[in-house]
């Protein structure tokens, strides 16, 4: 996430929205990459970013979440 923030948030006025497949599907070890690709395809097709479920506290090891450069998509957004 730090690398994503470093590359994609420079010069942005609004935070970069981010999400995770794990919060929607659980652990998908054997098909984790395929799950992520499917989520991206559905998001692009429907022109929405599916929300993350159960996200409450940002990881302190990801400064971009704390300083507002990255924002996790929630169901309430």
C-alpha cells in the first residue's frame, strides 16, 4: 500500500480510493489473484467500487491511510 500511495497519490487533490477482496470473500488462498481480478472487472463494469466490510481502524504501518492520501471505501460512503 505504501508503494501504491507513493506512485498514485502524488499530485491528487482527492484521496485514492482503495479496497480489498478479503473483506468481501474471506481467505481465498488458491484463487486470491483471480478473486481480485474478478472484483476489479465487476467494479469497472458497474462503475462502482465495492465497499470493504468490517474496516474500522487504519493500519499504522500505512501512513497514507493516516494522512488521507488513501481512503478505504466503506459501505457508508
